[in-house]
């Protein structure tokens, strides 16, 4: 491991020594700082909240923006603590599992399981929980700094998922795993490249949506479940949620299937709206850019 990456690992271990309540308090403070600084992530979040919560008053939307930025800050500091603590200690933070019987039944069916895990709550803890139940392969894009991959393998330890690159060979691996009755995890709300998705409604707005998950479901007959790890207040730990997929997610018509896919993400987000990664540009590929800033009008 490179010296700088090893120092980062030691920093993660240090962060993990603090209580989750302290870690979240620091994260909330960072979120408020970003809000006051009018950061780029704050701008994107504000646009997304305006698009997805159009009925709110300005005061209501401002309060929601602050809560959302605080939760975004918590997601940053908590992942450092989760990585630093390791899988076994981190799993001790799971206080409740809602819908766990759905996952158990899907595993017992032997048909294969696709876990759709949105950018919601603490997805790294969700990875630990899923991998503690069964071996799992996840589709991912390699980090820009290659040495980070070694760090992730070290911190995840024995509960590291099989990481499958988002390319042709990787997709074939997912089909193979599902065909053998295995479990795969996919981010259902990651914006695909132009030409690799279809537009489907998401909170009433068109969003470019990936077609891989519906195709996997249609061709393999695997059970699709949605899951996320809810962040409990006051550093109280986490609640794992497992939800059934909406009807139509395996439809041969990709417009129908992707609309169902986005409904599945919506049903997760509505449970803990502020904990969604709203600083992600989900709506900028539909022929318009709602995130564009007219700098000339702003004087620069």
C-alpha cells in the first residue's frame, strides 16, 4: 500500500474511534458550511429540490435544503467511520431490519436476486449487511486513483463484494451469477451515458435511466428487491430496509420497465427524503440543463 494511502487508512481508523453521534454532528456542520458557502453541491441540491418538491413554499424549501445538506455531510463523515471500523464493528450499528424476510425468501428461491440500492442513506453499511447474508457481485466504475481500490479491499475485509467492472465482460459476469442463483447489486439511479438509457419519469421529471437492471431481470427471471440503510437520528445507528420491486420492472418494453425502476427508487426515497444524494445531477440529460448558472447575469 502506498504511504499516502496508508496514512489515509490510519485517518479512517482514527475517525472510527469517535462515537457515531459525534461523527454525524461533524458531518452536519460540514453540510451547513457548504450551504453558507453556496457551494456547487448546494446549488445542485437546491435545483433538485425545486424540481421534485414544487409545491413547497420558499421557507419550507429552505428548511428542507438545510436538512438535506446536513444529511449529505453526515454521509461523508460516516463512511470514513464505517470504513475505519471495519465490517464486524459497523454491523453492530444495525438496530433494525425491515423487510428482511423478503430477502431471505428471495435467496431461498434459488432464482437469483438483484438488489437495487439507490444513493440513499449509508450504502457502505448496506454492502456489509448484504454480504453478511450471501456472497454478492456489484457493478462498479473503477476509482480514478487506482490505489484506492487496494484501500477499499483492506477496509471491507472478508465482507467485500465481488467488484465487476461496468463493461461488456462485467455485464456477462452478472448474467452468469444470476443464472447460477447468485446475488448482484446495482445502483438503479446512476445516470448512464447518452445512448445507454431511456428517459423515464422520476418525481415527475424526465431522467435518463439505465436499462441494465430491467434487462437482467427480464432475461434471468431473478427477483428484484430495493434496499437501503436509513440513518437514525442522534447517532442512533441504522435501519436496513428491503422493499419489493414495483410491477413491470422486468417488462420487455424498456419504457415501462424503466418507469417501474424509477418508481422503486421513489418509494425508497420517500421514506427518508433528506437522505437521498440530491447533490447528484439526475436531470441534466433531457435536452435542457436546469443546473446551468447564467454567470453573466450574476456579474461574472
